[in-house]
C-alpha cells in the first residue's frame, strides 16, 4: 500500500507539502497556535500545549509566543520549560527529554529542502528528526539544524548554531557550535574520564566523515565497474599517503596516522571488491 504524504513527511522522505491532508493539518495548527499564544493563564496554556503536542510530561510550561508547523510531531518529557518566541519546525519528530530548559528565541529546524532547484521549486520537501536528551539547557537564540542529536546534560550557549550531533555532558558554543568544555557529572571528571569523553566526541565526528568517504568510494566503484577498471590503483594510493604524511603536524603521530590511512584504503578496496563481485 502506498504511503500518504504525511507518512512520508514524518519518515523523513521527500513529500509534497501541498498535500490536502497536510494543508488541513497546518490550518488546524494555526488555530491551536492562536489559542496557546493568546492564553494569559499559564495553567490553561499548559493544558492547550498538552492537547497539541504529540507527547508531554505532567509539568510543561510554554511562554507565548511559540510557533510550529504541526505540533503533533513535538514530543517533550517531564518538567519542560520553553521561554518566549521559540520556533519548532516539526516536519519530522522533535523529541526532547526530561528537565529541559529553552531560553528565548530558540529555533529547532527539523525541516529542510532539496538542493536541486527543480525539486525544490516543485513543492517537494523533506526533513530530518531532532533529538535532545535529558537535562538540556539552551541559552537564548540557539539554532538547531535538521538531523541533530544531542546527548544528556548538554548546555548550549546563547546564539550557538548546532549543525551536528554531540554526546553527553558537554557545553557547546559558536557558529558552527563546537565543544567548549565538558561537564563533571557526579564527580567523575578525572583525567581518564575526561580524555575518553573527548575521544567519544571525536569518534562521533569520524563516523560521519567515514560515511561520507564511503559514499564517494561508492561512486568510484560505479565508475570502475562501468569502465572495467581494477580495484587497486597503486599510484593513487601512494599519492594519498604522501599527502596525508605532509599534513601531519606532530611527528610523533605521523607513523600511526599513515598506518591508519593504509587500513582505511584497504577497507575501501575490500568494499569495492565486494560491490564489483555482485
């Protein structure tokens, strides 16, 4: 059975924003927005929010004004506080944990558009979910872009633009946001734990970069398959290793980094061989 445009939207697939069901949902959301933002009694406003969001805890406090696309794709935990003028573009699910506080003018964008102008101009859109762990604190004017996941106990400085995911127990700041410091939780901030947290944060970034590299390898594989080229291009690998060696600033790390890239290219060859044999 073919999925509806609404189902495609929530799943993060390309969907047609002008779909009748979605247009009706957005119209309904505007009515609920007006009711929430015009309600001066905070207890009544919280009840309206509970009736609108996909899920909330018992204690939820939202200051006016708030803006969202649908409302039903916003899921917040217990003891949620949202200051003035927050924006949630909830094309895909926006999930927020327990005990989270958002300052004024925070903006969470789960919506995005195709890069290709023909697709973009045709009305096709898509989104990527945003997930925020427990005990988050966002300063004023924080922007979170599509597809970001933040761990527990994350603090984001005012004005930061968070464009990628980060682990637990970190303070973020800047544009694009980076780790400013780590947070000592329950007295576990000894030297070993601190070093391991840094490694975890770097590993998270490496995974994203390695996925992008393998995507490029996939395109190389397709070319080799079409033109019947060998998997191993020794001159290319030698060139890459020489370039890597020239970019290593600390001589202590040169041998290890070189060996790491040798293994990366070995795994790339294995991947290509497997793809070409199918």
